[in-house]
């Protein structure tokens, strides 16, 4: 199985699973931001995961900008939108899938 296909499969999974849990939450609580934040930061372990994820998102934003410019990839905004609307579990493998396709089609890889 190619790396590109693995990234695509992971992107699909990274889209479906988080939204499954978000929809479950919304069906139970509606758009209750206070409940959402209380559950997200309600325990030390959930706070650990939330902070870890937020830091990982910042790292991905830095990586995304650098890699997209390095490989002269267009449509950076797609990955930013996917990060902000779905999450890192979707945006990162989606970007890696697109980068693999770009690398396959580029005769010369720009180093930097």
C-alpha cells in the first residue's frame, strides 16, 4: 500500500471519527458551549489531551506553512480550513496526502 493511500485513508478516518463524537455530543447537549468547555477542561486528563492537541495544531500550522512554501504547493487555505473545522486528525493526513501527490508530480524537489 502506498504512503499516499495510507494518508488518504487516515484523512477519511480523521474526518469521520471526530465528527461522530461531535454529533453525539450535539445530539445530547445541543450547542451548549459552557457544557462543551466544562467537559473539555473538566478533569486534569482531559485538559492534558486538549492542551496537547492545541500545541500540536500550532506545530502543524508552522509545518504546513513551511512545507507548502518549500514545495510551492497551492491552496494552503484548504488545510487551514480543514484544521479549523474538523481538526488535526483530518488536516494533517490530508496535507500529507496532497504533499505526496505534489512530490510525485514534481520533477525537481526544492530543498530548503
